[in-house]
C-alpha cells in the first residue's frame, strides 16, 4: 500500500503551496541559486547537501560559513559538489577614517573568493563612522578604497559587485542608496573589475530603477541579481525584514524581466534575512524558495 505524499506547504506561513515543488533536473531551476544567508543556521556542508537534494545548481557563499569549515576544505567541498558558486558575501565597509584595516580585510576576501571560484565579491560599502555626519566624505573614502582594491581583484579574476542598499541603511551599512549612485562609482573603473549587485529588496522603490538597470546593462555592469520580497510590518531589526518572493510588495518578475532585457541572463540568487525562515527546516525553506522562483520570478 502506497503512503500518500503530503501536499507541499510554504514556510514560514504554513499555507498550502500553489505550485508543485520543482524536481531535481527541472529546467525551470537552471538559473536558480540559493544564497547561504537564506538558510543561515546551516553549515556550508549542510547547505551544499540541501542544494544537491533539491536539485539547486548554484550557491552563493558567506565568509563566516567558509571560515567555520576552513578555506581549503570549503573550496574542495564546492568543487566536489559540482555546484556553481554565484557570489561571495561580503566585502566592503570602506568608510572608516583609517583605511588600512578595511583594505587588508578586503584583500583577504578577494583572495578567498578566488580560491572558491566565486566570480563576484559582493561589496556593502559601509555607513557613517560613529559621530560622523560627513556623508560626501564617506563616499569619497569608498572611491579611494576601490581605486586600490579594483586592480587587486581584477588580477585574481574576481569582480567587485557594488550593492546599493535601501536608504534606511545609509547610516550604518551603505552610503550608496540607489543603483544610479552605485553605477556612478562603478563607472570610474573597468567593467570587468567593478560592477553592481542588483537586489530587489533594495532597489524596488526607486522610480528610476528600470532606467538604471538598462544603463547597467549597456555598460556590462550587472554582476549579480538577487531576489526576495518586502514584507510588512518591518521587524525591530529592519535587516531581518526580507520575505519569500510572493509574500510582499515587490513586483520581482518585472525586475527580472528588466534585468534580462538589459542583457544579464546569469543566475538568480534568492537571499533572505528573516528569523522565522531561519527557524524553519532548511529543506522546507529551499523547497519553498524553489516553488516561489517558478511562480513569482519566472
């Protein structure tokens, strides 16, 4: 007697899924990538195994998980797995008045990305130092640091992907708040060395976003495309306010279409920071993300 297979349920809402879970080998998953942040409590080995079980072909890595395992072991693991490495998170935080520590740390991050085969090092450039209100000065220090780091990265085959963050993060995380600002800065350097990371969570609100995506495409500047949703109410820690695609207010499909029209047909990486999602079973999280990719992204 066959045991009935329960219908899939989305997390963290517990509601019935509206599309079946894509099976390994489903062509609709060909460009689907999981960023490790989405299953953050999982180790790198657990994240790799989860991707392989679900038929997810690509994985974005985080430095903390790589450090826990060790760089050499992590690089060997991802090579054996056959997964594509889409990105390495993260570099940046370049706005301090003493540039030396940040430059040293970012050189290490670039070296790690190269060892892992990551084509892009995501750059969250940093906010204002404590007590500092000089926003133009902070942005100037980012430019100065990139002038040092861009050639170092290019020599190692790693591209720096400048990520503009929503303006609510300007003070503490990123003095680049719009895609236009990120492109203004990236265009000071060769396109193979510095591009932009387009994250739906951070750019969806911008009335110029489609124009700037087209501009990024013309210049060959789109290094990475990441997706998630804007859900309300925001938690007390706004960093953890991301939701599964389809649970919030972002027209992710339209942004995906704009990115593709601009010429970027690479992997689509789901990156979610959410305490409820982190508390759920990682296999269920990956399955839900894959279903939402089919339903709301493609």
